[in-house]
C-alpha cells in the first residue's frame, strides 16, 4: 500500500482545522488495561511525526491523569497540536464520579483546572462531555462563550447531544463540533443528527470508530481481558453477541484482504469517506497501532465496497446495544 499524506479536515464554520485522523487518548489512562506513560508519550510524539495533530482528552479520564500526561508530552510542542478536552462530570464524590455537572460556575472553574493540567494557556476545542438535564443548555453554552471571549478556549463542542440540544446550543454561540460514537456498526447519527450538523455547519468527530477494538478483528473474548477493561461491560462483547458480531468483522476482513489492508484500516477508511467534515479519533496507547491507523488515509474504498460495508450497520445485524442501559441514560437522544 502506497502511503499518502494524511491531510486535514475543517470542522465547523469558525476556522477549526485538524488532521483528518485524530488520536483518542483515553485508553492511555483508563479502561483498556494497565497504562504505560513512557509508551504513551512516545505514541503522542510519533503521532506528530506522522501528521496527526488532533488530540482528544477529558478531565474525567484518569481522572485528571490523561490531561496531565498530554500536557507533559506536548511540552515544547504545543504549537504543533490541536488539543480537545471535555468537562461535564461531577468528580467530587467518594467514587470520584457523582453524575453530571454543567452549571456555569462549574464550567468556568473546570476550564481553569484543565488549562493547568494541560500546561497551556488556551484550549483549542472545549466540549461538554455529556448533556446535563438539570441545567439549560443555554446557560452552559453561555459560560463556554465567556471562555472564548477570555481567550481561554478557541472553539466549542458538544458530545452525545441530541438534535434539540444542538440547535439550542448553536443559537447561543456557534458550535464547531459534535463528538459522538459513529462507526461501521454504530449508525445512530445518520437519520437525523448528521443532516442537522450539515445544515448548521458543524463538524463531526466520531469516537470509537473501531468499535472499541472489535472492528480490528483482534478483539479478545472477555475472559482474556483484565478486570479493569471497560469492554467487560460492553453488551456487544458478551456471550452470543460476541460470536454474532465476529461474523460481521469477517466481512470487513474480506474487504481488507482484497485491498492488502487491515480490517482496522478499512473500518477507518469507511468513516473518512463519509465526508470531509468528519475527523475520527481512534484511540490507542501504542505506536504500532497508531502507525497502522494512519495508513487508513491511504485506503480508497470503491462505491461497491462502501455499499458492502454499509450493509453491516444498516440491516440490524449488529448484536447488542452500544452501552448498558445505565450508560445509555446519559445519551441525549
């Protein structure tokens, strides 16, 4: 496969430009086994070398450790990076996660704390991590807009917000990006959300574009994962669901084999070809997987291949919901 330049994407109408493929940093600090800060920092540095400049983190990842790790890695390299971080959880409880909190005073306080941990004086993209049903979105975005005026934040984003919330938020201050799960097998955005984003001129940043690793063809059975692995709670990795979903991955693998690519590269190429206003953020904490993912930009899928892959997610073949019932309650739709 001949490697092509990664290229860039414009997200929103306010001037935000990022590498076509970003890097989700969460797994460097939680959910996917034991972290390795040395390898994680090497992965972040390698990303910059490969043209990846869009890094996604959040205060809740760790908590706090992930922002600190990213800040350490980007010391002396800040001008090469586009940093996205997220607020919106209440981390004051005994278990450090006491629900959501998007009250204006909390937004302003959290932004200052994020800046300190990241070791920077501005955040490129500041997201509300989850919609707070107890706080009008107008109040939350009003506080976020203050941060833009103060120069602490450049662009605003929402995560897993529904159509009504997006419209109301955008009316207060331009929203540049929606971050939401979107992949070959998670297509809930297509009927309503993606058309709305394009109507309003808002970019899309898909997280989990590799289905939490399932679409790579290398996803382990749950019994082979560590006790701390988030996928132990994922319905799509459970029992019969795992076996049924493995059959879907075989279809991705077949396309990949015909193109001399990996299943991960094909799954990412599918997302990349869904629009120039889309910049996925596959997560990894290892250089070898980062390098594999970046090559997805060199894969071009034909119309026939796209249609074949589309069928995986639009015919009800996927077994199991994307989250447990409790986590789905935090999704604003």
